[in-house]
């Protein structure tokens, strides 16, 4: 579930030069961006993949290296990639890891002996790593800004497309859009929950290199939000966790080490109104999206909303914020610690908060900065204050673009309700 702050200090002026309480915010809850593939669907999909693999082996269409013993190597590349032109600092959070405790339900253990994983009463122990879009997951999914790419070279042995991709709950029957790749190292990689109509046109039997396009992040199958479930299995079908830790003696397989907690600011942005993050991309049968209300050109006297999103934020990790005039002087500056929000957990894999200010009538024109320093890194987002009221025109153009994205039908479907 998402938690929203009660509005605080909404009327404070920038002249105070400090405001620590956000006006509103969101955190990623336990049930979000999870998956639970039904045993029946999984058995059918695995059977098709095994049949295709056997046919390819008989035809001699697989690299000869597959006949050798599987060698643990650090060969995995990052399985996500933003599209050209993506202009934020990052685009994801990491929600769940592989569950190493075979008991269920309620017996969970990730590779560090921690609890960033889950199991279900039906006997499902989470078998992969879940990477979700953040902070505007549904809008990012619909705009197609994050691609799923092959983590290692291999051969496509199964793919399925055309399934509903706006799933928000577990209904027990929905099928996921997926790609199975038998990697050249002998492992099978499974890319699950892809967006409908986005899968690679390469056929079963085609060889891919690391970094080759496979599809777009979606929420197809048993999924509660747009995310990639990345899973590895060995030749016997046993789950392989690519992360080494105290509770996983297997070697680490990532080419670049992936830390357990990776505190980072994903986005800084400016807005005309408070951003609206939604929990589900369907309401009463109609497609809906997050409404960020982005705006980067303001006039003196305008209301300015500033918004920041984090991944892996923990109590005690202080962010230093500042809004700087064109001459570099501080128009506002404040510190933010997640601990100030008195939440039920000291750690969240994804968070987002916003602050509201009113630009004075005499605000100097020029290029301003919204700046944050977090965990030793500095992040800067620029915006403009102009004597010409360009903000309204920009906002209108943004809404037109958002509507065009929302109304773009998928292959073989009619536009959503309310679209021309």
C-alpha cells in the first residue's frame, strides 16, 4: 500500500529559507510490485521452453559451450536500459530478492539472511529479483521509457506476448508476457511481466548478445505493478540466485557488483501542482496514469512544487536540499531525514516526497536550481523563472503529450475511453 502525508506548511513562503516538513509523500509498501505465477501457468510455460530447447539441441542450433559444465562466471549485465533522451538520474527500485528458505508461508530469507523477499501460502517461494519502475511507474510503463535487455548472451527458447499488461492484483489465472533465454553459460534466464506488444520480433532459436532488446517493463500476469521479474535456473530447473551472501554460498554472477542497499536519488523535478502517483493503472475498466504535473518554466508569483524520489532510503540518511536563485544564493534550504516521518519501517525500497513554495512577485528571472546532496552525491535539476508567462503554454503542451500517450492504443486494441 502507499502512504500519503497530510499536507503540512502549505502556505509557507520561501522567505523563511527553511522547511523540513514535506507537503506530501509516498512509500512503496509490502504488496506493491510483487508477483505470484500460478503453478499451472508456470508448468505449461516451462514445458514449452523445454520442448523448444530440445528441438534446438537436436537441430544443432545451440552454441557448443552448452554441452560443457556450467562455469560460474561474473557475466551478468544490468537487464534494464532507459531509452535515449531519458533525463533523470535513475528509473527503478529493487523490491524483492530470491527466497532461500523453502518453508512456507512466513519463512523468508534472502541471500544476506535478511527479509527482502516473500513466500505465499500456496507454496510459492519468490524465485527471482524484482526491479520496479519508480517514481511514476504506470506513466513510465505507458511511455515505454525503460527497456528490458538481455543480461547475458544466449538463445531465445520461449516467448509469449499478447497478454493483459495492467494487472494490479493476483487473480490466479492471468498469464505473463515473457522471454526465456538459454544463456551461453548454460543457465536459463527468465524475463517476466513485460508490456503487451513490446516483445522482440526475434523468433525462438535466435541468438542474442548481452544488451539486446527484449521488451518493455509491464505488469502482465500475476503482478501488482510494473516491474521486471528476473530469474535464473540451472539445467535441472533449480533456482540460481546471482547474488552471493551469507545465506547464499553460490558465487556472485554480476559483472558489476550489486549492493544489498543502494541509496540513491532517482529523480528531482519541478511541478505546477502536487504530483499524483497512482496505485493501479486501471480504474473502472479504463486505463489511467500517474499525473506528474511537470513544469520547468515559471513566472514570478507562481506556485512551485519540488519533488524528489529515492530508492533504498533509510532513517538517518539525511538529504540536504536547496533552491538556488540565478546568482547562486539560497532561496530556500532544508534538511530531510526519513526518520522525521515516523513511519512503521526504518527502510523503504522506494520513497517520494514533495514541497510547496510560492515564488514572490519580485523573483529574479533566469535559470534556477533545485539541488540535493544525498549520501555523498550531488543532484541538480534546473528550472527557469521568466517574466513571460511561458509556464501555462508549457503545461498545456505537457498535458497534450500525456493525453497522446494515454490514448495510444496497443496493437489490435481500440483507444481507451474518452480518447478520439
